[in-house]
């Protein structure tokens, strides 16, 4: 039985943090619906490339456009086996949408697999689903995790932490680790 995943994104999602998991999930037969509140299927979102190039924090450069393949306002959450929350700048503002918060809570209330990377954890903090959880995020999001009742662990960027139905990674170098864990949570085995 094939799996179906909902992917939350928005303008200035981190380029790798949408492109890589989207394509990787498709490559193992997972159906992925990528949505952005306020935009329709066929419309595009802008991506941003976050990289460290000598400043105290990452620089943001314009990335590719990504074409949405589903309309957020017309999805049925009961059709999905898991949730993937992308990082970048999008989480800071799409988390202000009440329906995004309700959708996020849906997956936690049903103990369905959830993967969140980098700043994507900001959606989880706003959804109030982290009490008692151990997770990681981009280090600047760590204080939000703690304020939301979670235990923040600073780990290497190429690692992931899994706690119950939730797997997290601090940044795009962690794609192999977070995807490997997300596949396990979805019940996907690759041989």
C-alpha cells in the first residue's frame, strides 16, 4: 500500500529543504502533496538558499521556484499518512494561519509520522505539540522549543533525533538522517 504525505511550505521555504525531501519521497513511491496557505495547485512559491558564507548567521539567496501540486484549502487531512514540515523563512509566517496549526495538531493527535527540519519546528512550537518531546531544530529556534515545553538538543547538522512519531533535524545536511527516520515511521523499508 502506497503512503501519502502532506508537505507544508510557503514563499521562501529553504530550497534544499523542499526539493530534496519532495524528490526523495517520490523516489520511494510516496505520494506527496505540497501545499501553501493562500495559494492554489499550479501556482508557484519562491525558494531561498540559506548558506554560511562568512557572516554571523546564514545569508539568504534567491533559489528556484517550486510549483505546488495541491491547494491547501481543499485538502482532506484524513487522506494522509504523515506530515513533512519544510524549513526556511516560510514557517515563521505560515504558522500564523489557524488552519496550518489545526492541520499540524491533526497529525500529533493521531500519532501519525511527522518530520520537521530547521525552522520548520517553528510551526510545531506554535501548534503547542512539543510538551515532553526531545527534538532538535536550527539552533536559533532552540529557545522556542524550550518555551513550548520541549527539550532542545543541539546536534550536528547532519544528524536527526526521533522521539515517538516525530523526527527532526537542524538543517539540510541532515536529509539522509531525517529521511531515513521518516521512512521508518511511515513503515517503509528499503532493501
